[in-house]
């Protein structure tokens, strides 16, 4: 897997992942929407940890700084 995510993109994904998890755990968003947000937050955190987004590959986006 070639990295295709930059630092800003990774930071935004981590922040959104934490917010989604907090909304679910605080009981603000519940039910099906809560589970969807929790899964989406986990995906955001995982993709930012490995610096690779499969969707970016399909669309042709690369936010990683070139060396």
C-alpha cells in the first residue's frame, strides 16, 4: 500500500473519528445511526493510522506531500 494521505487529512480523520465515538458513547446518537457513526469513526481512525485510503485510490486522489 502506497501512502496517499497527508498530515492534515489524517488529523481531520482522527478528530472526526473521536467525535463520532464520543457522540455514540455519550448517548447523543443512538440506534442504527449511532452504530453507523461508530463504524465510520473506526474506519477514519484506521485509515489515518496506516496513511492509506482505498477510496482515494479509486477516485485518484492523493493528499500526501510529494518528496
